[in-house]
C-alpha cells in the first residue's frame, strides 16, 4: 500500500469513528430538565425519544415513575397527535404536600399516537411537570417502553451504575440538584400544590427550555469535536511517521 492510500485509509477511519460516536450520543430514550430539577421542588422535564429503526415508526411511549420516591403531582403538556394518560395508585404511606395528605401518586405515564408518529431519522420530546421531587435522592430512574408500529417493543429499563459501562438499553435518569430556597426548581407552584411550567406552553420552548437545549447541544457538539480532534491528530502523527520513513528510504 503506497503512502497516499495509507493516508486515505487513516482519514476514512477517523471520519467513520466520529460519525459512529455522534450517532450513539442520541441512541436512547433520555430525560432532561428545563432549567434545574432541585430536591424538594418542582421541575418541568422533557423525555426525548429518538427513532432507532429504518423501517418502523414509534407510536407509543410508557414511562414508569420510581415507586421508591412517589411523586404526587404529575401534569403532561398537550402534544398534537398524541394522547397522554397518567396512571395513579394508592400509597401505602400518605405523603404530606403543602399541609395536605396525599393518598395516591402517579405510577406511569403513557403517550399513545392518535395520528402522529416518530418516523425514522426523527425524535420527539414529551414534556411533563413533576413535584414535589424527593429530598433524599440524588437521581430518579424512569424505566421506559418504546413501541413501534411493527409491534416491536424496546425496553429501556437497565439502571446505569456509577463507574460501569453504559448498559445496552439504559433507563432514563434524572439527576437532582441541591435543594433551592424556594423549592420550585424549574416550575412555579399553584395554590393546589401542582407544578406549573415556566415555559411559553409551546412544547417546552420557554427561556429555560431553550437554555437547557442549547447546553445539551453544545455539550454533545464539544464531545464530538473533541473526539474528532483526537482522531485527526492521530492521523497526522501517522502521516508524519510514514513520510519520515519514505524520506529515510
């Protein structure tokens, strides 16, 4: 193999690696807060659902709420083409929220297509207001089921472990920040104790939603560009070594 062929091969490997890494960064169902999700407060979060199939569309999403940390107030934001249903269950031990005894809490949220679909190469965000968030947890794990129109169900239920490789089908994890003074997090509190979104009511495009989305995009871009720089640098070193050997010969 001549020098030009070797350089071309190294370049193609570098580009392929960057494409592969950038694709896997969005490969699973995830959850991100609009603004922050503070312990003991209320937060508005987005469940981001990408379509991973080339010949099928996503038509249903089921998200289970953590049973160990019941959440009394759960509100879904209307999304055209989708029907949202919140399933509730009685609590073994009542919760006290704003001086009121809460005897039931949400256990699952189900979004079912009424015409809309997440087609190949697309993603959709499902917005939810949650509260109060637990004060004795650093994160919340939401196990999710993604159903395609070919009847395939992908179970995003594996809980990520600190220091361990990411599982093949990780569950969405919401990291909680330190408790804020007003205990409102990314949402305000109404008289009935329910969380209220601070966005503009258009699918999470308020100021906080834009800030969170921009930060997420910038972070991902930085990681991809960093990997690209490393790979291109490695290709450059290989070029220098090969060129030096050719001159020596």
